[in-house]
C-alpha cells in the first residue's frame, strides 16, 4: 500500500495564504515607494542636465523640466574653453587624490591599532577620537592654527584638517575586530611582524570596507568648498566646487570671459553656465561609483555588525 501524505490543517493553509498575500502587498507598496523616492531624488539632477542643454530664454521662462528646450551646446563649448575652469578642475582632482590617500593611510592604521583589545591606553585613544567627533575648536581657532602652521594658501590646508573621519574610523575599527584572530596567529608563526600582517593579511581581506571608505573620503574632498573658501586666497588654487560657488554667488566673471572668447554672448552663458559646470563636476563621481557599488553595502554592514 502507498502511504498517503498527511493533509495539512485548513488553518495552516489559510495562514500561508494570508502570509503570501501580505508579502505581495508589501512588495508592491515597497517597490512603489522606492520608485517614487528615486524620482524625487533624480528630478533635480535631470532638471540640471536638461538646463545645461537648453537655451537661455527657455530657462528664464521656466520651460525646462525633464527635457531640453531650445537645444544648444554653446555653453559647454564656452566652459570647456575656459582655462580657469580646467585649472580648478585639476586642483580638485589633486586635492581629492592626495587627501583620500592620506586619509586612508591614517584611518586604516589608526583603526587597526584600536581594534587590538590588549593595547594599553586603547580606551584613551578611542576617547580622544570620539571627543573630536562632538567638539571642535571652531572656525576662528582653526583659521588661526592653519595660518600659524604656514599652511594657508597651500594644498595642505585642504587635505590635512579632514584627514581622519571619526565615523569612518569607528566603522573600520569594528570591521577589523571581526576578522578571525587565527589568521594573525598563523601569520606570526610564519614569521610576519605586525606591519606584514597588516599589509599582507588584513588589508586584502578588507577590500569591501576599504573601497567604501575610499568612496566616502573621495566624495567629501571632491564636494568640499568651505575649507578652500577659508584658507585659499589665490584663484589658481581654488577647487572646482569653489569655482561653482563663486558662479552661483555672482562673484566670478571668468566664465563670462571664457564665453566671450568662444564667441558666445554673456547673457546666454549666465543663464545655464551653472548647470553646465555642475554636470561636468559630478561626472567623475558618477563614473567611479558603479565600480565600488558592490562593496558599498557589504562594507558598511560588515563594519557595523559585531558577532
């Protein structure tokens, strides 16, 4: 005889049906909310992109939303022929590269040291770092300090004050604490010192969190303009973000000069030059992000969950 499978109670079937229905409803609501959120977040960027290819009259009349009106690329030609723009753009690349490199060296080494629970004075070092997260000297003392150190009107005034982010430091510290201790013990048996363990064992296993922190630091340095506004007086040292800020504030006429050199009217450029400059500025970040996106979520989760 063939044994019959036991029949599931009707209550279990109803419960399963309710759970499936509830899950489908949640999925639809969740997907709808995410789509709406994406539209809200992308709308400003799409509008700026459309304005960068639109005519000055259409922008002034408020006719530009998702699509360019009165398509033109004259402003792109004007901006890309402006030497000041590209000089400031190069400064931003330099500041971001040097600043991110210094920040990653300091953050990874400091976090690795703090992850060692046997370290004497570990709690004091953590306390010092956390204290700076909530309290700082303020703008005037920082300005006096930077000037006294002779860093005013130099690259170091931009890259050194923000070299260590305490948030990034704590995330990396938590990540390093979760690495298997057996790997370090095996490396010590093989003759590696702490520097060798850190460089040859720890860092290769930390690609996710390292890539995430590189993205964090790069975005901060790339978007920062206030430090340059405080510490730099020479326009040839400005980052591109300060160039944009001066355009928005009406404090820079270099773009108009570039437009005149390209044979474009000042009125045309003044209407959408901000949009063109912003689009050209965000392109590098948009190009880099897809390559580190797969590390982004895993790096944050691995660095924030302790088990």
